[in-house]
């Protein structure tokens, strides 16, 4: 009786469908992450953002306490 109860409980809590990603999904996810990293790199290294970051760092370093 306990074994039947345990089996029913395990079947109810077991996930339905695929539990993880397949190889193709990993490949698409990795490609998307690399593309996002490339876009962020281009944005951060652009002239306007680079100048703004440099101005922010200089302002922080020359702040009076």
C-alpha cells in the first residue's frame, strides 16, 4: 500500500514533457548570447558612450570630499 502511494506521488510530481533544452536549443541560445555580447561591445566602445564613461570616471576621481 505504501509503495502504491509512493508511486502515485512520484508520477504526480514528475515534470511533463522535456525537462531541459536540446542541443539545437543550446546552439540557438549560445548564438543569441554571442550576438547580444557583440552588440553591447559595439555600443560600449562607441565614441559617445566611451566619452560619457570617461567623463563619469574623471568626475568621480576628482570629487571633493
